[in-house]
């Protein structure tokens, strides 16, 4: 039972997330030779920008600096 975890910022539509889940599931079946799509679990965690950092800097601060 493979588990695929995706962490990303909020803002994608339900349709986009569904497409992403389908593509990841298909990849696990076709590339990793998982026995069936039913055994693939995909967990999406959306983390707000104020709780995300890159390069030692909070993402929310990086975004403010760009505007």
C-alpha cells in the first residue's frame, strides 16, 4: 500500500487536486508497478504561507517583498 504525500500552498481547485491525484496514482501503478490503483493512497496537505519557509525566510515575508 503506497502512500504519496503532497504538501503545497492553498489555492488549487478541487478539479486540479483531483487531476493531480489521478496522475500520481497512475504513475504509481505504471512506474512503481503497484498492483492496483485501489491500493494507492494520496494525501494532500495544504499549508498556509505563514507556516512555510524557504531559504531561512518565511514564505509570507518573501511574498510581501515581491509586491
